[in-house]
C-alpha cells in the first residue's frame, strides 16, 4: 500500500531538504545533480548526470532507497551496488535517522 497524500507531501519535503544539503555547487549542477522521488513505499534518491553524447540528454542513476516496512514499523536504507542490485545498509525507527545516515554517508556507500 502506498503512502497517503499527507505522508507523501511530508516525506518528499524531508527528502528535498536532504537533496538540498548534498547538492553540488550551482556552477556544476548542469553536469551532475540529485533528485528525490516517491515510489510506492520507498523514497528514492537519483543522481542526474549529463550524457557525454551530443544530444544533451540526462541519465538517472539510483543512489539510495529508503523503504518503510509496515509490518515491522521501521525504515530500511538501501544503497545501489555497482552490480545494479540494492544492498541493505541499515535499519531505522525514524525516517529522520535514515535520512541523516544517508547524508552523513559514514562508509562512503552512497556518494563515493
């Protein structure tokens, strides 16, 4: 079951604050940037990167996913591995803690 409208607005606002904290300087945002979206029970963080081709297209690469597990009432933070598979990073009781771990990136799993 997806989030309610109220939850979507609240969670998206929290993720957008996270994105603002990790965004690169304005001068290079045309080459690389981040965006957050909601997908069912997950909050997704994508890296937007300009293509090296001449068409000026932008590529989206998944960086992190925070999923709410309703039965256990906790948030699970996942990182995208080079293999293209999601790796469980940590479990948190509050979304704020999961976002804080994502921003801090203590093991350099998300932003290198």
